[in-house]
C-alpha cells in the first residue's frame, strides 16, 4: 500500500513538472508575440537619414541660414536651395516616414493578453477557483517570424526608394535654382544689349535726319527708323518687366521672401567647353538616375511582396495558458490556423503581387527610355549651341569688327556712308544677343543633363549614399 501510494505521488509529480514545463514554454512563446524583427540595413539607413536631416532639425522660423552675398555664385545658390527649398524638405520627411514603416511591418500583429476568471461559490471566492490566463491577442494569431521579417525587408526597399526620391528632389532643386539664376542673369544682360542697340539706333536716326535736311534722303527714312526704335523700346519694356518675376521665382526656390534683392555677375557664366561622351553619359544615367534607382528598389520590394503572399500558406497559431492562483491547476492550450481553406484569396494575392511587379518593370522600361531619350536630345542640342557660339564668336564677331574698322576708314576718306560703322556695330550687338540666347539654352540644358545623370550636387554631394547603395 505504501508502495502504491508512492507510485501515484511520483506520477502526479512528474505530470505536474511536465505541465509546468509546457506552461513555461507557452508563456515564452506568447511573450514573443509583439516582437519586432529588424532587417539588415535598417540601422544604416536610419544613420544616413539622421545625417542628411541635420539642416531640417529645427523648424523653419528658428533656422538662421548664412545670408547670401549681394552677387551670389551658383554654388552658394545651390547650397542654399538644398537646405531651404520646401520641396526638398518635404521629400526628406517623406523618406523618414518610409523608414518608420520598417518596424511597423516587422512587428508581430498580436501582443500578449492577460485575462482572469473568478469562480464564485455561495458568494465567496477561492484561490483554486480563480484562473489567470495569458494568451496572444484573440483578434490576431501569432505569425511565424519569417512573415513580419519579409514585410520589413519589403518596407526597407521602399525606404531606399523614398531616399532616392529625396535625392531626385535635391537634383530638381539644383536644376531649378540654376535655371532661374541663368534666366535672371540672361534677362539683365539682354536689357543691357537692347539699350546699347537703342543708343546705336538713335545715332542712325540722327544721321537720317541730317540727310533729310540736305535732301539726300526721303523723309520716310526717319519714320522707318522711328518705327524700329518703337519696337525696340517695347522689347526693352517686356524684358525689363520679367526681371521681378525672375527674382521672385529664384527666391521662391531658395525659400526666401520673393522680393528679396539678388544681384547678378557682370558677364553671363561660360560653360566649360567639352565634348560629351554620349555612351558614357547614357550608361551613367541608367545607373545613377534617381528615378530609375527608386523604381529598381520598388521592384525589389514587389518581389518580396510575392514571397510574403506565398507565406500566407504557412499556418499561424495561437497559444494560451491558464493557471489557478494556488498554482495547482495549469492548462496550456494551443490552436493552429487552416489557411488552405482560403486558398482563393491567397492565390489572388499572389497573382496581384506578380501583376504589380510586372507593372513596376514596365514603368522602369518606360522611364529608362524617357531618361535616355531626353538625355540624347539635351546633348545634341547642347552640341548645336556650342557649335553656333563658336561660329559667332570666332568667325562672325571678328569679321564684323574688321568690317567696322574698314568702314571707319572709308568714312574718313568719304568713300562710304557716314552711318555704315553704326550699322555694322548694330549687327555686332544682335550677334551678341544671339550668343546670349544660345548660352542660356546650353546652360539650362547642361543643368538638366547633370540632374538626369546625377553628376554633382554642390555641397550636397556628401549625401550621395543617403538612398542606399545600388
């Protein structure tokens, strides 16, 4: 009898120990609910975003950027635009928001839930009748870690894409600020040339009136000159009226009050004369263009979405453990989902993810064609501008200068009309106007090429790795 009692007691002890071990395991698994799985690369992209976001740490009213000089250089304007442009700042915060999506996607959808049931007997409670329950949240099962981790990896790729979009905003701000500055400078110089042409036309008018008084020229000549002078004045007024709008556009990009003063240099900046290697620039554009880089990251995320959709066939589960307050009763429990019952929805999600991947690939091909065709057009037109500028500066202007010298000699010897040097000088002014237009077109297209190829970004070049390595 003693032996049998010992056997029953030992068996009960082993069962109690086994139950305790099972309960401990269940508790540990339930505690894992709500865990966040971080993909490789999240820490690095957060560090890059922190570095890139230092200019935006304070709200705009509390920022005190270094004042621009009276006549700023293009580098100073670009540096100011990169930290003060509202569009660039908006793209940066969009990038940060995409980064914060990573831990959200990498977190288990359920959390531990603590509950209790109280047993009442004749209005009284007892420790044996009061049960504490620890389980995962009833509205969501516990997912296998591979599921939230895959979601987090896809979110990381989309954060890289948002980083490239921020990079694109930087290059767009650089291009826009240079475009606006080139236009302002060109309009100021054009007004100077037009006024110079007006003075020369006034000299021609004086010559014409002198010949009218001597009877060597009909009176209609003066009227023709006056009509031309009126048209020239109208053009001066039109170009002068654009200057406040030019300054307002540039100040808007720089995040300054639109009526702030901005000076321009004495001469329109000359672009470095170089022959573009089109094949090299096309390869560079395909490799480094921010739009294309962002789309490639989106494609990687779409591939991970397909993997995640397939993982829905992996059964999720639920766990629970009940224990009485006196510890004598412990009831571990578990449940498993049956996902194959919803196979139609899972298969549709897989097909949908594949369709989105195909869509992204088609968008990448379309964007690649658009980038390369735009780049080719810019390079060809820049080459044409450079050739024309070379023709005007090295052939036409020297020839007109030589003709003006000959005309002055002929006037001194009374061998030609006295107004011939002035007419030739007007031709030189008009040639310089054409050169100014060509330089403006070449400069703006060069800024566009640099934005397409992600060639340089002034003082922002240190942020080149902010969007993640390709």
